[in-house]
C-alpha cells in the first residue's frame, strides 16, 4: 500500500505499436511507447492501480502505479582506464605543461 504524498513511479502508454512513426526500426515499431514518471502520489493506492502523481516540477500526470519509493539505478558505466589517462593528458595540456 502506498500512502498519499509518497514518492512513487508510474507508467503509461503514450503510443500503441500501430501508432508508432513509420521510420522507426522494425523491432521498435512492434512495441508500444511507454512513459515512466516519478512523483508524489495524490491518493492512497496499491501497485497496479491507476493513480495521479505530482512531479517535482508541479505537473500532474496519471498512469499505473509500478513502484513505491523507487531507487535511482542509473550509473555512468564501468571504470575505463583509458579515460583516466585522457583526463591526465587534458589536465596537463590545460595547465600549459
């Protein structure tokens, strides 16, 4: 159960597969375009319920409740040693060395 005011994530279908633009790749054209949005729940709800949220920018939008207190799962990828070397080279050049 998610309470009113709780940080949640919703999803909603923006376009069905047959509404996709004709120039998108074939595998993409077979799937719907889905939007995922995080915000504050405006009413008590269960996972799977249709709900309305308010985003941090104050916009209200509706969709299916998919996660309560969603985690941030993005990253900048694996460590790449060459990038450290490039950083050292650029820092040296910018210092005029």
